[in-house]
């Protein structure tokens, strides 16, 4: 934790008390400010960054409880300590309720104990501020994470919607190709049959058309596979005449795929030849 220069403010209407505190605390590693009344204490606070306020309870015009109540309202982070000769329960209870006192120091005090108590109070102040900083950091991180999750949810919804549209488009495309009156076979770059539409099945006859997943070479003579490879390599249309394995002759038009699927497949149309 970064070391900070602490400041302690002591307020008491008795000059001898303030002088005694100055002598006692002058070698401590913090700045010591003093005020002779609650009003003066508030003026000092308005002009200085103070971490601990030690106030006498019995003061004219504004007692310690009233003063520390004002301190709490204007400077809630400051730790507030009462220095009093009173041991009255009502006075102590009032100070706790009104000023939210951190500790009581009784007069007369033990010098070593007082110095130790102030040091511990400053350590407590630093710990509270460190925890406060960590909580603020955690809150900021949680807010950032919440925003990221919201953004992620929006992206997922948009992509899901996009995929849904693409899936619908793909289904419609398959339906169009299926019902197209032109006989069509879809051939992948691995020479596998990936589509045989209804017109092609009717044209080739029941049990004569290639099954999806079969090699095109199982249904047509070898030259067809060679011409398909040429079509994929050159990305140009190709027209050939060839027989299927049942001896029927077809005029085949081979059209390579373009765009995103360029080089990945060929559309092959079938036209029976009159022999």
C-alpha cells in the first residue's frame, strides 16, 4: 500500500491540554494540527486533509459530540475520537449515537498508550480506505463484466438470428434445386455425389442414379471424373458426352462453384442423348 502523509487534528478549549499533546506527539510521523473550539476545528478541516480528529467532550458553545457530528456529516472518512474526563454512560452513549465515535480516550491519559492508540487508529484508517478502494475497484470490474455480458448476449442473439436466416435460406435453396425441372447432380472436389435432384432421379431412372455419398466414378465412365477435375482446376465450364455404367449416353455440362465455395464443387446437368 502506498504510504501517505497523515494528519491528526486535536481540538480542546484548554491551552494546557493542547500544549501537552503537542509536546507528546511532536516526534510522531504525522502532521499535528490543533484547534481551541469546534468552530475553529471545522475551519481547519475545510483547509486541510485530515485523517484523525481527537476532540475534547466538554467545550463551550459546541461540545465534542456536536462537533464530531458535524465532522461526520462533512467528512465521513475521518476517524473520530473523544478525549474526555467523563465516565458518564449517557454522555458516552450520546457521543456514539450522534458522532459515531471510533474510540474514547480518558483524561488523564497514559502517554505511551495514547501514542499507540493514535498509531493504531491511523493504521485502521489506511485499512478502511484500502478496503474502500478495493470495493470500488471490484464494483467497477463487476460493472464492466456486466456490460461485457450484455454485449455478448446481444452478439449471440444477432448471430443466432443470422444463422437462423442462413439456415432458412439454405433450406429454401435445397428445395428450389430439388424441384428445379433441370436434372442436376452436385459433385464435391473429392468426386463425391452430394446432391441428386428429383429431375435427375427421374431422368436416370429408379435404381440407376448415383446415391448421395457415392463416388461419381461408380456411376459414369472414367472420363467424367477427369473432366470434373479439369473443371475444378480451371474454374471454367466444361461440356462432355459420356455414358453411365448402364450404357446410357448423356450430354453433361459441368459448372464450377464460385464465390465462397470456389474450387469446392461442381454442378453437373444431365441431358440424355438420342442414340
